[in-house]
């Protein structure tokens, strides 16, 4: 894969490449939420362009696999540049190279992936009441009710809850009779409670993230490619190819 990414063409040492790769890996691991919740298939390679999606139905009270559809993997990209002068400074002075541009692009690619996954799950998802998250017992009651409805529709969990930062702050601030509201809700969602900046402030996403319900297909995993010189700057792109497969409608619900 390295030859496709043209990394050998960049006028940089292996040490600089290692520093860039470590920064990208550290930042995306910290920021990605979808991959921490959903199963992942792959990486399968940059040349894989589609993924099969098998539908299921019932015939004579027997569940059976039906039509196979194919969904296209999306290519996500985030660009950054490094000045040759900064490489020279890092090589000739005691000051290490500042990788702020790399980190910013890595945050961008992570946000793009979570937007595709989390908002993709939210699209056309059934709706449940969010309830009042400013009062004790409000979040617990709403999540318990939503889980009960999902179980009634044959989604047995375990479940995960994904919220934006403001809603998480409300949840974390509630306490009654010495008991934390967030600890009570955590007992309902065994996979965990996750924060994501791509979630709307007034919504929560409740999912049953088992592989027969949903997964993420990765062709080219997140990697950094050299794209050439821009004058005395070096151009790079962080890229990946992926697709969300929602196999059973109703495995994700939006609480709003």
C-alpha cells in the first residue's frame, strides 16, 4: 500500500513519517466514537469499492435471507501541509517539529467518519422521547422506556448510548439521594455511554450494535499519503474508504 500513497517520494526521514503516523493514530483513536461502538469488517484494501448488504425477511414464519444489495465505500479525505523550513528547523535545532497541522487534519477525518456512521444511523431511524434531562430520573426513565420498546421489537442488546457534549454534561451533573444519574443510566447501556461532537445537542442515539444489526466496512484504513510539493510546502492527505451497513431497521433509534 505504501507505494500507492507515494510516501517514498516525500523528502523526509523515516523518523518524521513515524512522528506523523503516531500523531494521526493518537488523535483519531481519541476522537472516533463509531468504531468504539460498532463492529468493524476490514481493512480490506483500497481497491475494494463495494460491500454486500443482505436483507432479511419472513416467509411462512421463517426468517430467511433475501436480496443482496451492494453499497459503495466512501472515500474521506483531510489535507494538511508542512513547510520545508520547519523540517529544516527540526533537523538543525533542538526544537521538535510542530505537528499541529497533522493533528487538526486527523480531527477532521475522525469527524467525517463519525458523521457518516452516527448521522447515518440517525437517518430515518425510529424516534423515541428524550424526556427531561435537566431533572433527576428524567434521563433514566427515557432511556429505560426506549430500551423497553426496542426489546419489544426483538432487539435484545446490549445497548450503547451516544450523545453530544452538552447532553452528556447535563447527565453527568444530575444526582439524587447520593446516587449519580449517569451511573444509573450506565447500568441500562452495557456497551457504554459515549460523547461525540457530531451529535445534535438535543438528541441521543440509542443502538443495539451487534454484527447482525450493523457494522462498519473499511477498505483503506486511515493512512497518510504524500501528494507533492506546493512551492516550498509539502502537501499531504489523510484518507480512508469506508461504509456503514445497517442490516436491520430499528437497531438504532433517535431520542429527541
